[in-house]
C-alpha cells in the first residue's frame, strides 16, 4: 500500500511540474508577443514619419561614413544624377511589403548613377515584370541626361537561411545588397546605402518606381491571445485531471 501511495504521489508531482512549466512557457510566449506588438507599433510609426517627411538633400560624400542604418534608413532625399548607360543589375522579387502595386514576380532594377561631384550611388530604379527582364524591351526608360531623383535611403538586405544563391553570371540577384552587386559589377561606389527611387517615372513607365508605403503586418495581439488561451487551457486540463485523482482516492 505504501509503495502504491508513493507511486500515485509521484505521478501528481510529475504532472504538476509539467503543468507549471508548460503554463509558464506559454505565458512567457504571450508576454513576448505583447512586447513585439509594442516594438512593431513603434517601428510602423517611425517608418511612417520618415516616409511622410519632405525630401532633403542627399548627404554629402564627406558625411557618408557617419551615416547609420538606425538613424538614416528610410530618409527621403533628392539629388541630381546621371545614370550610366548599359549598366544594371536585376534583383528578383515576388512582392514587396512596402509597395502594394507589385502584384506578381519580377525584378527590381538597380543601376549606378553618377552625382555632380563624380561619386556613384546605386539606385533601385523600380520594378519590371518577368516578361520585361530584357533591357531591350524597355530602352525608352533609360534617362540620357541629368535628372532630379527623389527617393529613400536604404541599407543592404541580410541573407536568410532560405535565400537562393545569387546568379551574377545571369545578372540576377536575390537580395538588394548594393555592396555585393557593385563588387561583382565593378561599380566604383563607397556609399553604405542605396536609393529606392520614387520619382521621376521614366518614359514607358519601366522600370516603375513608386513611393514606399508602410504595410507591415501587426498580428502580435492575436498571437498573444493564442498563447494565453493555450496556457489557460492547459491549466484547466490540469485542474480537471487533479480533481479526478482526488475523487478516485476518496
């Protein structure tokens, strides 16, 4: 009898430890999602403020080393530049979190643009659908003269676990990483940023630039409720199970 009683008591202890640990983990995940919700809301507010601001002059070359991603990314800027003819790199994209007008797969067209002082910046001139990948199908879109570019400063994207390998031999990349592209294409630029062009729209509307808009998903409250609900459900299952054990002992 004593061994049976000890076995039952051990089962209750193990179940209690499991339930408490599980509930603590689920509540922790819920709290983490609430923290993520605050972070996402602050990020959306910050991006919206920067993207709604009037464009300012592109920082001078002497200031580029002092620019940082946290402080300067998504600043709207304007500057005169002349694109270098015959030079472009294609970055594959199936959509964009900041452009609702992109509905299907295609390519962002990155090209080097020379500033009045001779420095070069890389400009994402806009989007082309897959069937207009060949530059010969959109020759009207390359400006021949100096134009006033309005755009947004961006920093290179980070490569993820599932990002395909770039194909420089086919002039196709899978990240908007102007440093890697410039190195492969031998474009002489030292800018830590590239520019997402929003205007002007070139003749023929390809590549198609556009003003960036904030469309970041914010589902963290829903996720938090889900985790808290699972914690409550686990607590309920444990209470029902424990009550059944006590009834059987009685």
